[in-house]
């Protein structure tokens, strides 16, 4: 079974462009799955124009390898404004 990782993704777009942002704690196999989970979440209203910034923030996120391979991918917690 593939290794899982905990991504702690901080994404904030400062005023005046927006005041949108937040922190996502996501369990994923890789960066691409993390991006897909954040952008496809039912609660995500992230405008597509910020996808490039989100990808950069995923690449610079704190990433921790999880011990258990049995965890299911998904968003564990999010705080967004």
C-alpha cells in the first residue's frame, strides 16, 4: 500500500485582491492528490485564478509522512475565510 502524507497547507490571498485564504490539513498520497482534494471539496469556493498560488503553497507546505498506510485520503480539517 502507498505511503500517505499529512499536508499542512497555508493559503492566503491578501487584501485588496481578496481576503480569502485558510489552512487545510490534508491526508494525500502526493502533491497532486492534495491539490485535487482541496479544489474539489464541497466546501471549497476557491477561485480558479488562485490555483497557481495554491499549487506553490502545496509545494512549500509542511509535509509529514504518516506511520499508518490504512488512512484514507481526504481533508481532515480546514479553516477558511
